C-alpha cells in the first residue's frame, strides 16, 4: 500500500469536519473571535438557520493587512504565546476556524485596525483564496459566511430544519452572552425574531445579564454561589430545588469564561441535587469556574466544548460542596413559583357568571392540569389540594343549616372540624401573638385540613404545609446526620460473593478498596479478573451484590468516584424516612403541628421533600384579597 501526502484542500476539508459541525459551530467560532478581539458590541445576522447566510460584526481591535493574510491559513493564531498549549487565556486559539470555514463555504472578511487608514477585505471560496483588496469599514471586523457546505454538499443532508438550526445558534449566543455581560449582543435575520441583550451595567453585571436571558423568575428563586478551594473558585447562581425544569437546557457552565458542557460538572450537579430533586427534573444553574489555565486542558476537542481538569475530583468536590452548602443556607426557603401556581389554579377555578357553583372554566381546564404541568406532580394529589370543593365546607361549618342536608353537614364537619374552632390557640399553647408572628417564617398553626395539610398564620399571609412531605424531609435529614457521625454498620457475608469482572475493572476496584471500606463495603482482589465481597452495609439489607459491584466498576472507570454507593445509602435513608414519617390521614394535636413548623424552620432543605416536591406554599394576604376582589 502506497502512502502519499494529502492535498491542501482535502486537509482543510478534513479540518472543517472536525471544527464545523453545523451553522451554530460557525457562529461559535466567529463570536468567540470577536470576544477575544475586545469587542463591546457584537451583532449576528442569519438566514435559513445559517445555511445560506451568517454575518458576525464587532467593534473590536480589527486586523492589519498582514494579519488578515495569515488569518485564513491553517495553524496561524495570535492567541498562543511561546507555543504554550497549557497557557490558554482566550476562547479561540487553534487557528483552524477561518480556513476550515473557507474550505466549505463562501467566506468574506472585512477588517480595520485602529492604526490603519482604511479597511481591508479578503474572500475565500471553497478553499480558494482571493487577493486582498481595500474596503470601507470603521474599526472592527465583519465576517460573512454564505452557502455553508456548498463545497461538500453531502454534509447538507445531515443538517436539521431551518428552525432547529436557528434555535441552536440562539443557544450558542446566549451561552457566550452569559459569560460576558459587559458586551452587548444582538441576533437578527430573516429566520428569527430580533433579540438584543444590551451590555449590563452596575454592581452586579452577571446578575443583570442572567435576568435578561433567563428572566427575573430565576433571579427571584436563585441561591448565590461563591466558594474557593486550592486555587479554584466557583461563583454564580443555582436555582432552588423547587424551581426546576423538564430538561437540562437551562444549565450553564463556564470555565475561565469558556462555555462548556462537561460530563464531570454535570455529574457533580446531579450529585448536589440528588436528594432534593426528582430524578426526571433538572435544576437551573449559571456557574463560573475560574482557575489557573495550567490546571485545565482546553485542547481536548476541536470544538472546545469539553475540558479536562488536572484535579477533577477537586473541582467536582468544590461544586457539590458549594451547592449543598447553599441549599443548607437556604433552609426552609421554597420557590416563589409555588405560590404563583397555587394562586393561578385558584383563579382559574373561581366560579364564573352563569355557571353552576363549583364548575370549572372550560377555557382553562382543571386546576389539577395547571398545577401538575407546572411542577410535574401527580394530577390526583394536586386536584385534592386545589379542588373548589375544598373551600365550600368552610361556609357550611359557619352556617351548617343553610342549604345542606344533615348528612352533608356531618360529612363537611368530619373533613373540616378543625376549622370551626382554631386548633392552635396562641394563649392556650404559649404560641406567639400577632406582633411576634413575623419572627417565625412559617407562622403559628391554626388548623389541620383533611388530616393532611396544616394551615398556619404568618404576619402577612397564610402557609399551607403538607405534613407528610415535611416530616419526611425532617426524618431523612436526621438519618443522614446519624450516618455521618458514625461508621456505617456492616454485615459479614457467610459466603463471600465473588464477582467476575474485566481485569482492569477488578484492579480499579481493588485500588479503591480503602475508600469503599469507609462506606461499609469490604472487598479484595480474587485472582486477576474477579473481586470477592466479604462485607456489605447492613442498611442495604438483602441486595444485588453482583449488580452493585459492576455499577461501581463502571462508574469508577468513567468518573473515578465511588458516589453511587453513597447515593444508594441516601436512597435507602430516604425510603426509611418516607415510611417513618407522619402519614397523610393522621390527626395531629396543635402542639405537634407547631413543633413540626419549628423543626422545618431549623432544618436545612425543608422547603422540599426527598422527591423534590414542595413541602409548603405561602399565600400572601394581598394575593388572597385580590382573589376576593378586595383590592
């Protein structure tokens, strides 16, 4: 077989295949170049999802004529000093983006350096370079890309619809805009509605930009993150567990200003929210990691979306620890969106003129569908909480003989007997009087509704507590605390369990035997391709040892952690807490209800149960008055 040197055009097309995956890849490269050029305003225009036109204009430093000649040639860059690939302080650095784009599209660059009299322009079409000519342009650079992949038409078949490609471009621009709030961005074109994110000013520019892109709702329900360890700093904002989404599209990570989608960071995020969020829900975060460039390798992938940390576990541990600390600091705080959904459901259930009392508006559907879709909860539970019948017995309890049969009165009083006489009297039970209620965030218990929900009065509203969900969280936190204070009890297997594994997996487990011992799993090498398990955590009971060990081996191979076992223990603790909690349907004494409220105020993460559902909802008095037309 004869070995030969490939032609320059083929080499460029191969490089383009690595760097230019779709129109969004082109926009990413061009916008990053504009950021590196010191731009204060970047304007992006697209057509047909970027397939026929992409134009990126900035007011940055621009290029001289000689620099422009080199910019379209491979491996030419101004962003690496002393050829040190481990000291990358810019977004772009490879020197492959512009020649790769020019090899598969029609590329025109216009640029003007501040020290030159006029601008220069150069065109590249299908890898064929045209002479540099003078151009008319103020300071900065404009790069125009037309007919992407016209030189490699086979790749056009792999592009998605215009709308999907346009959405991908929007997502890329949003991520870069979040990282650089001092830069203004605009996005327009024939394939989209114009969007603009002006440069953020003030003391908290990142927060202002986050509000621009993610909306004020996230800002209202976010926890500030600021932590550092061994030269690595983590800052940004993480959403409360009760402020979640159905996918991971609202998770933004930045490493030294570079938007990344790193598996290690996503794994750490899942670990941080593991016991406060349902498995099919995703938190909203905007987090920035800053560290010495020598401690991170950004040269892992041509698209530069992946990075490799020198000390991956340090970064992951910092991420998990910082978010868990913020969750603890948040205490019983819950998402403000819970009350908004509750009020919205109540409004849509209000009787309308001409309808029978208690009828549901056909224009809105049932309250169950509204609340369940917003939070991902079961519709049945939501309907029980917010059905209009739940409020009708209050009137009956006050005037039981008006329009109700005797059997209906009995049914009503069984469900709402506590409301006829308040179940928590401040004087009788030494509870705070009205002037002191504001010091207690969850207020004083006043009633138990349907033997499931506690009604508490605060200084400026009403709190509704799900007694089972709240107590489940309290029990779970106590179990975790007990696990942390002492070694995990272990059970010795009468006959050691031998697990056959690939030799490299068995060796990896044997190397981490000491770490696994701390969480109650005792194992040792049993020949070149097997592991013998001698002790397991007693709390796990009868378990699938073979499956657990294989899962551990897979996880160690990918993440180099043993977190799956810890998560297993947490899951068991959560199950124990669920079965050991105050059940729905149990009547509680007034002092028990108030003790539950006080424990919630003192317990971290009590704003949501172990499954990520809210444990309480607060309705402000002003909102309740609006429901009744008093404001």
